[in-house]
């Protein structure tokens, strides 16, 4: 028998801090009942007192307002983390609300989880187990786990691909051992994550492998809602079981649940496959490490890979933000001897005006005005983080490898003929006509997007003793990305699409630069900018 377990309200809580709201909680549970989903995981059990409209329950009865009418064919479940819930607060099972409890435990903690499971079962609840990061188990560990589970005899034991790292061959190896040693009366489950776009494929492989051998449980969430890359999707798994395995899930009810309740969260929050979460899966790395590097440093994929690769296997599976920060700084702080480069650049701009051409659309719409300024003033022209073929710059200033590689590949002839100023986080040794300056020379932390290229260029020019700076194309971000840039295909460096917040942050950074150089460096705007505070 194949059972479908929907854990949207539990796994999705990572996305919205469990704040689904009463209408969505009632609606999702009702629609999953209508769809004949076998197990509905209604949320977590947590120690704090319960807040209405959330899926962090304190006791099972907190879920009662959201279960319209229990369906006897459905199991209603909640999860506890093995060491984060005081089981003494758990009342006897009354059968009116949650009747099953899943215990998730990390590698090496199955003995403690089983002890907790015994206390929970003694109170009348069905007990299910989830072996987090099952890929970390040795063959001997798996056999030992099965032996202990056979003594306890829970409802189920689930294989968990915590980091979305499993290929079907990995799943085969684990399942072959567990299926051989786990008592056939215990259902075997799979909880798959989508870091490598394999969650659905692994679910199909799991079902095909075991469908005729034992009862199985497959976890999924509506629209894949879940932390990071998300999970196997309920709609895909249910559709596959219906079409290939003679299932009877009501797809209309599932689609209604997504349309009515999940789509709104889709518009407010982000989850699902992305390149950073692929890196998490590839390196079996805790998703919080990826989230930290993304939100705090806007780390590009190459640098993120280098940072994660520098961690040990054990360090990757946990999240230590102090360690991660030190590794990030170590990766970025490729120290070079930039004294000669700095001196050459100072000589080049001495007693001359400097014109910065940022990537904004105004460099196209006001090109005649800008070209006239260049003809009349013969400034040192520096393009910032992009190549604009309307102009013939003295230098192109690059601050990250994504924009550097894009320019190299998209405009190879122009790229090769231009002199370039690079930060040391891109390269530590320059080719002909490349001036390398230390990353640390121009950054100032304290903002989420501290590495804005124009801000870094202004700080560099201050170090170079420039006196008169003229800015063009420092327009500000529009709501639609391709409306912001002269080159509509320019790779985005802002992954969260919070353009208004980003504009405010850049304005604050510009104000900081403006105040720090007052009396030493004059900054003028040649095109309209939302950042102009003069």
C-alpha cells in the first residue's frame, strides 16, 4: 500500500514562520481531506504557548479549531524535534485532534528519540520516526537503526534526504539495507528535498522499488512549499500515484488548495530550486548556510561554492554563522600587493575630472548629453560593472566575477581592448591592462548589500585622491528589472526582488560616502538619480 503524507503546514512553516492564518489552515486541511490524502501533518509541537493562526502548536488540542470534521480514513499528525519539545507537557491522546506524532532525530541520536517515542506512545499516540540526513549513516548504522526500530515497532520509519543530496543510486543503497533489516510490519517512508531537482524522481524510484514489497509512505507538500529548495510536490506525487499506481486522490481538491491558499504565499515568499540550493545539495550542506550567504552577502554561485567547499563535511551539516563569516571573509580577502596599481591609477586621474558611467538606462536615453560632456571636459571615463558600447571608456571597474565573466563572454572584443580595474575578490593576478586593488580597500560593512559597485567605485576614487566626480546612470532600480539597465540582459545581483528596500539601502550608503568625502571630493550627477541628496 502506498500512502501520501502531506506536510505543507509543518514544512511550510519554515517559510512563513508558521503564520498560515486560520482560514488557510482550515482550508488546507479540509481540501487535503477532500483529496483523500492519507496522512495530514498539521504542524509542529513546540514548547511556547500557542498563538492562534500558526502551526506551532503547544498541545494537540490547539489544532482542533482547524480540523472541520475528522475523517476516519485520515491520520492527523504533528512533528516534534527530538530534543526541542517537553514531552511531559503532552496530554493523553483524546482522539479528537492529532492522533499521530512524528519524531525527527539527527544521525547518532536514535536511542534518545526512541526513549521519547516510548513516552509518547504511552500516552496513546501513534509514533512515527524520521531519520534526518540518512545519507550520513554507514551500513552498520542503518542495520543498528533497524534493529532498534524492530524492538520498538513504530508505525513507520522514514528515510530523509535532508540536504537534497541523494541520487537514485544513493536511495537504492539505503533502501536495500533498510528494507532487508526492517520488520515488514513497519511502514517505510521517504522525505525528499529538491536541491538537485530530484525530489519527484526519487519518490517515483522509491515507489517503484518497494510497492510490491511493503507498505510505504511518501512525503510531499503543496507546490513544494518548504525551506530552501522545497520538497517533492503533493500535486506531482498524487498525480503519478493516480496515473501509474491506481491511486484515487482528488486532483481538483489539491488544485483548489493551491489556488486558494498556497498561491498567496507564493507571491509573498520564495522557495524552490535555485543554484545556491543546488550547491547545498551537492555538498550535503545545511540550508541555513546558503540562506546566510545569500541574505548577508549576496554571494554569487562561484564564491558560495568556494566557501562551502572550504568547510569540513561535519561543518557543512551544521550551521555556525561565526565560522561561516570567517570563511567568507577568508574567501573574499585575497590580499594582493596593490601599491603599484594604486600609484598608477593616481597618476592617471591626477588633476582630471572623473566620469563614472553606471549601468542605468539613462546612459542610453541621455547619451547625447553625456557624450557632449565627455567632448567638452575630456574626463577620465570609468564604466562601472558593465560594458556600455555607446562609450569609449578609459577603464571598466568590476567588483564581482559574475559581471566580469558576463562582459568577457558577451563583448569579447570590447572587453579585451579596455583597461580594467578589478577587486581582488575576482582575481589576484591581472593580465595586461588589468589593475588589481584589494577588496578590503573599498568595502565598508554594515549594510546587507554593502558591495554596490558605484559605492565601491566612489570609495576607490577617494583613495585615489580624485577631486571632481561626475555620475551618470546611477538611476535607481525600477520595479521591473529590465527597466533599470542599459543592457537588459545584464545579470541581476539582487536575488530577492525587494527593489524599494534596495534603493533605500543604496541611498543610505551613498549618504555615508557623501558625508565622509565632503570637502575633499565633489560629486555631481549628470543624469537624474533617486540617490542625489545634494
